[in-house]
């Protein structure tokens, strides 16, 4: 059985130093995503972690390696307020993929968020990696945003939007991209 833990459960159990070590250990499995999300570390330590500690609007779930309690193999950063129920960060270690950990942490995340359709975003080039989860939970692509976190990829938004003044529908965005792609091919084939 996969054991999903909440960092909130350790607020009163661990002393400050051990809590900081655990919080940092959870973060470290996602440190590499700073390549895609340059402000990830700053966001985790100045927004997600402090608000997980001080409010009921954020939470951090994690899974330890059952063979090594000191190793974190999965984590999810969550945000739940009046405006959105969002999985902000989701990660499962490569060596643990295909074992049901991703589904387990997503289901626990959805339970905490109170919805089966949480807002979740991912870089466009990660779509194939997330496709099984997207299809399993019938998540809907609702927005595509360029240049939000970096200039290398588009952010695909499922079950909600990131832009508050979104005047274009997803169909309009996709139509414009299709027209652009066709015109680009025509110009380069001449």
C-alpha cells in the first residue's frame, strides 16, 4: 500500500531543524525543474512552504520510498482557495513510475482539494508523459499560455485558466496556431 503523507502533519511533531530538513528533502526531488520554472525554488520556499505552515489554503503531500524512509520519491504542492483548486507541482521519481504512486498522490490531492478536476498545468513537451493521467481522470485542456514561466515552451492548462483576462477561448487559440502552422509550411515549401 502506498502511504501518502502531508507535511502539515509534521508541524507539531518535528522540531524546527528536523522540519526544515524534511521540507528541504521534499523540495530537492524537484530542484531540477528550475530549468523549466526558473522561480520554482523561490516560490517553494517563500510562498508554498510558508503558506502550508501558516494557512489552510496550501498543502504539500509526499511519498517516501518504502525501502528507505529517508528518500522522498513523490510530491505534490497544492493550493485551495476561493478562486482555484490547483495541483501546483506534481512529481514522481523516474524509478517509481508505473507503480501507482502517481495515481495515489493525485487521488489524495483531489480529495484534499475537494475536486476531481483540479487546475493543473504542464510544459507542452511533457504532454506525452502526463497523457495517461490526463485521460484516466478525463481532464480537459482549457488554455494554452506562451511565455508564462519560460520562453522555451507553452504551458498547457487543464481544468481551468491561469490568465484572469482570458478573452480567447481554447478553440480560438488552437485555430490561430493551426493557421500559423499552415502558413509557415506554405511559405517554406515555395
